[in-house]
C-alpha cells in the first residue's frame, strides 16, 4: 500500500473516537485525537483482539481482551497484557500515514 487509499469520511469519526475499516487486505483503525486523524493496525499484536472495541484515553488505546496499550499516533506498544501477576511484552502495531482532504480520510503504510 504505497499510495494513499480512501478509508472513509471524516465526519464518521468524532474527537476521541475510533472506527474500524478494511482497506484491501488490511484491518485498520482510524482515531481522531486533538483534531488530527491517526491510523494503526486494528488487531492487537498480543492475541489479535479488535482494538477498535477497546477504550481510547487521549492517544492511548487499550485492548479490550487483555489490556495491552498502544499509542495511536505511532502504533507503538506502551505496555503488554496483564494476565494475573504476569506482565508480558507485545510488539508494536503497524501504523499508517493519514490525510483528510475534501472530507475523505486516506491512509498509506509507513515505511520503516
């Protein structure tokens, strides 16, 4: 996904909200934080839970299954899952560049 691909309308996502999208074969979530749009992989890198069903506080989204936390602006794993007394690590998720033009949100993969 080198070029920007349309995912949806900007009006679909309010401040502090997330929405799930499928772009080609990628499951993506788009969030609006401080009037900017950010996109990352929708599946938690721990066990694949749907992060769009998690809770967003500021720029941190928490996985609804085991509590892994990710920075929506970068896809970076902030903390891994908490299972009992175990604190596990988890990998960073994929992140995407986002533009909103003409009321349309478009994303493309970030090259690492």
